[in-house]
């Protein structure tokens, strides 16, 4: 465990003490989990937590996220389990990614594993393609117009577009790791693959990748794929879905598992 991982675990334990919650799952969610961090990349830690039963038995609306100010390289925030399950039912791509993160920090109880088991049913090709397409379009519009572009932002357009391609080919949630996405989807002998690998090597080596001439093979691919998936998104199905009753039961069982007799719930 490096110094930052130790600091992350310390912060998670502190959140539990200060907030009176129990964290059931925590993971890395940003460029470190995607496989293309810079030397100064933040640690983007996301977690799911459970409060005691009495907190949920209230007529008042309560804040269902916990956020901590970014400190140094640590960006830590999390969702209440009830919020997470409501978003899970809508095939929320960030949550589906968290559950598949290659860099988990903490997993307690059976809650995350039980949600993960339902993920294939919750997965909606339409919702996920719309999410990734929106992400790609936003970064392309903001950073990659003109002859001079912010080169590192190519990855923040390429990754969601490759995620769309993965969904089209496999009808499944894409992996988080960039190499796992790239290898089966882009021919290794293509100009695109060579351009991406060259840019990737520079980024991983810590090069700044600031404003520079656009990379034409990547640029051409991005423009083509944005058009393609704009049309494909409208043609995708919603997926099987998970019933509210199933998730209600999972929520109650999670409270009983996490808090035991303190929960007051008998399963």
C-alpha cells in the first residue's frame, strides 16, 4: 500500500466516524482506473455507504451524498445506498463502472457483490450509449476544435467512443481499462492505433500534452464515430431492467447485514 492508498483508507475511516455511516464499497473511478493517469492525476475515490435505519425513517428530505473538499491529490465522495440503487435501476453508467473498477479500495459485506450480480439485468444499451456519447461530444466541443487542440483530451473523447463501440459489438457494459477497450476494437496495424499508442506513451511518461497540433488519424476517427453513434443511440433497446421490488428487498437486506441487530430489521 503506497502513501496515497494509506491516506485514502484513513479518510474513508474518518468519514465513517464523522458521519456515522458504514462504507460498503470504495474504488478508484478516474484516469487511474482508466489506465492513463498523468503524474499529477488526482485519486478519484468513489464510495457507497449505508446509514442506520433511523436515518431513513424520516419525512424530511436529507442529503444523500457525502463530499469532501479536494485535498492535495485526493478527490473523495460517495452516494448513499438508497440513492445508488435508484440510479442503478436506471442503468447509471458511473455506478456500473464503479462496480467494475480495476482498483477497488474497500469492499465489505455482500452488498456490492449482490448489486454486481444484477448488473447485466440493469444494463441498458440505450442509456449507456447516450451517456458516453454526451461525454464524448462535450469534450470534443470544448477542447478539440481547430488546428491546435488540448491533446490529452483526446483520451476523454476516445474512451467514451470506444465504450459505445463495445456496447454495439458485445451488448454489455464496457471495461474501464483503456487498453482492454482499445485492443479488440482498433486494428493493431492501423494508423489510428499507432497514433493512440504514441499519445498514450507520452501521457503515461508524464509529458504535459498541452496545446498542440491536432492528431489527424484520431481526429478523423472521432468525427466519424460521433456521427455514427448519434444515430445508433436512437436504435438501442432499454435492456431487461430490475424491478423496484427486487431492489427494495436488497436494500432492506443490506441494512440488516450491515447493522445487524441495530437495524431492527429481521430477514
